[in-house]
C-alpha cells in the first residue's frame, strides 16, 4: 500500500514539468516563432506583444517552479501567437491592411473664440 502511494506521488508530481515542456517549450515557442516569421510585430502588434509577454511570464513562473501557472501562461501565449500569425498574414496580403493599424491623426485644433455672451469672471467696478 505504501509503495502504491509513493508511486502515485512520483507519477503525479512530475506532470507539471512534463506538461510545461509540451505547452511552453514546444507549442508556445513554435507559435511565437511562426508569428515572428510573418512579421507579426509590424502587422499585428497587439497579439504579438501579448504572445511575447505571456511567453516571458510562463518562463518566469517555471523558474520559480510554479508549473501550473507556467502552463496557463504558455497556453495563452500560444493562442495569442496563433492570432498574431493569422492577422499578420491577412493584413500583409490586403493592400488596405496597413490602414487598420495606423494611429489616427487628431484634427487640427480650432482657435477658441471668446464668447461675448458670458459674464466676466471678475466684475469690474463701474465708475
């Protein structure tokens, strides 16, 4: 009975690192590299940044031996990298795709005119 419990503890205790290797090292790293290959930093900056930052956080959590959190961040990184890759391919192939990510320019500021129908803030004494 004690042996069975010991074997179960060993078997289930090692699942976190094994899942980490599959989720983060293989899946998330590969997905981020695929997104990098299609220039996702330019064509899909939101999803690219999200994928890279989640991958960084997954590695940080694994370094502190929190493999459950590392696996969760690895899955999020892989999903974001896949979206970045798909969006980059779509935007790069569309001539109007660059317009989707341009920062809109503000309209020129209108000079403010003084309104004459408002009372002055400080009343001037009448002579």
